């Protein structure tokens, strides 16, 4: 997140003569290569004074622009805003990354304090009438300013951001909007903090190792280590990922334990000290009111106007199409699983049972084994983390874009397991830094994500520093980190985001790298998953960690053949969650239910969409749906599948032009990865692809077939 605006409230909290300690590492640009944050010097006590000074400095900068006696010009208004807030950007980027990946109680307190102030900080500039008057005048004269295309786009983005932030509202509307933004910041912060606590408190403790039948020795060891960290020596702890269905359900033979894990997952943040249902109701109502103030019928209409999708109708139509296709295939998959359950029960002389959500993954992998003759445990030895990274992720980046990576052990990190790589272009010139934080921790939020620690900018002479965060279970000391194939895909996915940040080549920070709509930001990441199915790339990294021998061709062929297996389930659980997200954001405030009706509202939304299919729950239930209520993807969770349409079209384009090659990679780099938001996303895609997006490549990639086609 780039904090562009400032706050009168924050500034008033500072005395004009306030002195701050000179040793604060944020007060000056980092002296480290590429301005990497000096993690070895950063203390929690540095954050508050840095936020204070950063907001005050940007307030002075913004006021100077607004009060300038000079006539509005691009340089003295728009470029001046682009240069403002350097200190605030430094502390914000470091703090919010650390708070997500390595938090503690003090950082969470700081987050609670600073989040509403940053919301007010943004409002103070976006709702400053004198400042907006200058931007408005420039926008009105934009065709006469002689701007180059990138500068014209920058002016366009500033104007639209200010208008969408309420710059044209009357003073009464601005006052209400400020209060709404303050509350939303507080509530969304609390939602995320509740999730972190709920995931920890709902982790499943196992007393008898026999219950872990089906786990590998490495998994048992990791569970034992997790228990030791909690002071539970002699027990085993199964930590929760942030999705509804947990990875452990695929392997555990004990059905009672599988059900216990599933129920622990779906009951997160539903009641007790970490209850999020009241927060959901408050957040949804505030967003709906925010949209109404700005002249929109609902929050989705407001949000989507600035996305590639443009309208709720476009999103609803796409989700409805995918719902039909995915649910039809999921029901076919369910029939196969039920047949397997019935057959095994008959052979064992037991009573069969109807497949439940905690059964699906366990029997689906058996069905896959029966059909393709391999299991996840057979292929994991071929996916050792460091080899996947170096011989897979980095190899593909070299073949496509000419990039090379040198690990830097001399630069400070915030935890010993974090790794730093310097990135070089094909001509040997430096590009930036790439950090990795791969392993799961209790003080790290769930999921996987990429962040910019330093944005690329020609204007500010900054090269990018980006980080990928994953949540791979950390193996016991001395054992290799072996990955599931899904984790391999996730590593490639997040590195696609990293490439979008690293290969950015734009002038202005506001247009840099991944500062694009959610339904376009996922496009490069989804596309980079393509190479997990490319036989040349797979052959380079899928090697046994014990022997170095490549995965046998027969096993590799089975793996590739199986990749559309289970796509009905995978797509349906995703679409169900996207429908829930849209349902919450396509209603006016008067229709938002109270806390007691939150889960009923979700069920009704799924029933209306025809997605209330018991064995396939949504990937996220409302009360732990971080994307929608604390992660910045509100009314935008559909973005993954919208972007995947573009990604699969691009994969089709690549293979029709010879596949993985520098020539193709350079075209994609020049047309998409380097461009940020220097043009609108649909324009960038059409120019690269040669036409509008098509859905058929996505359906083929996922193995989905629409009825009647």
C-alpha cells in the first residue's frame, strides 16, 4: 500500500518543537543497497515516531502545493505530489510487511493506533478543496498540457483517485465519509487480528500419534515441533491454513480427526473472543453507505468501476458461467468418490456414509491414485524447496527474461530463514532485490503474498525491492523442505507477482509495478503458473532430492495428466467464495444483516446462486474471509479467475508462438510486466494479445466443459 495522502489529525498530535531521536532508521533513506530496509536496526519503538514525522512531513508538503501562489502546472502539482511522503512510504512498507509476516503484540497495538490515523491522513489530502482545485484545473486542460502518454495517465489517475475519494462531495458528505473511513480502518484491522488469534487458538492438538496415520515422518516431525513451540512436548499440533479445507485432510486416515480439523477450521472467528460476525455486519454496512455517499447503488458498483471488469453484471455473468461448469464437474467427481467410499465400506463389512467436506480430499487423492497410479507423497521427494526455486522458478525467469539471481548473505533480514537475492538483467545490469520468507509461523498471517518494500521509479531513481511470503510447514532441523505440487504452483504464482514488481520500468511511483486493479494484478502471477506444466521447466527441477535423478517420465506423464483431475471441486469452491464476496457488496446498507444473521446471509447467497452443495464448501466462509474484509480484495475476489482468463489466453499465445523463449518473454515483459498502469489494463492486454480475452483456454486448462458446447 502506498500512503499518498496526509492527515491534519496526525499533524496536530505533534508539537511544533517535537524532537525525535536521530537514530531512528526511518528518518533518512536506507544506506543499504537498493534502499533495503535496515531490518537489523529496526525496533518496534521506531514505528510510532516515524509514522508521526512521516505524516507531518507530508502534510507540510501537501499544504505547500495547495497554497502555492503559482498557477497550477503538472510539475508543481502532480509531480510534487509524487515526490511527497518519502518517509511515510519507508515506514509504511516496512511496518505492514513485518506486521503480516513477523508480528507481535506490540506491533498489533501500533497497527490499531496507526490504521485509523492513516485513513484520516489519506482523507485530509483527498478532501482538501484547494488541492483538488489545482488537480481539477489541470485535468480540465489536460489536452492542452502537451503531456507524454505516461504523464497524461498519471494526471488521469490522480484526478480519478481524488474524485473517488470524495473530493466533489459537499462538506457534510466529506465529514461523514471521513468518519466511515476511520471506522472501516479500525474494523478491518480488528478482523485481521481476530483471524490470526483464531487460527492459533483453533489449531488441533493430537495426543496419540496413531491418529496421524497417513502423515509422512516429516509431517509428524513438523507437528511435533509445532507442539514443542507451544510447550506441548509429547503432543502434535496441526496448524490451520486460512482456507476452509485444510491440507492435512488429504492424508489423514482417521475420519474422526479429519472431521475435528474441518470443524476447527470452519468455526474460526465465529463466537468467543475472536468473533468476526459483528465486524462483518459493520464493515458491509459502512461500505454500502460509503458507496451511497459517492453516488453508487452499492459498494460493488463503486469498486468495480475502477477495475477491468467495470460492472457487477459483468462479474455476475462470469461467475454464473463458471458456477454451472464447475458444479457439474464437481458432482461428477463426487459420484466417483461416493462409489469409492461405498466399495471400501462393502469390502470392510462396514456401513457406508455420504461423502462430507472432511472426506473429499482424502478419497479424491485415492481416486486419483487409482486413475493415475501415484500419490502426493510419491512426488514430494522431487520437489525440494531450494531446487524448485533455483532450477524451476529462477530457471524459467532466465529462459524467458534473461534474469539471473545471486544470493546475498551480507544484507540484514528480520528472521534468519529470510533469504535475499540480487537480481541481474541479461546484460549484467542490476535490477533490484528479491527476498523470500517461505515458512509457516504462528506470528505470520496465513496464505501467500508479495509486497513491494521499495517501488521502482525513474522519477525517484529507485530500483525495486520485493518480497514473496509463503506458508510452507517448516521441516525439522536437518530435514529437507519437500513441497506438494500445489505449493510448487503457489511458489511460481507469487514469483509472477515478484516479476511484475521487479521488471517494472516506469517513471512514476503511482503507476509502478503491481499498482494495478486486483483483476489485473493477478494476471502475471496466474500466467507464471504456466511453467509448472511445461515439460522443459519441470524436467529441470523435478529431481529426487536424495539422488538428483529426474522424475521418471512415466511418473511425470501421470502428474501432467492428472492436473485437470479435481478441477470441478477446486473451481467450485473458489467460485462459491467469489459469489459470497459479491453478495456482501451488492446490497445497500438497509439489507445488511446483523451479526446473528451473517451466516444465514451467506447460505442464502449460495442457495440463490445454485452453489449450496454440501460436499463443496466455499474456500472461505464469511467470518474468516480475509480477502473480503481485511485484505483489500473487497468486491474483488473474483479477480483471480478474471485474471486467469487473461493468463490462459497468454499461455495459448506463448505456445502458438513456440513456447518458452527469450523472444516471447521479451514481448511479454515489454507489453505487460514493465508497464505497471502506464495505460489501462484492458488496453495493455489487447495490444499484447491482439484482441479481446477469450474464456475457452481457461476452460480447457481447468478441464471444464460447458453444457451445450
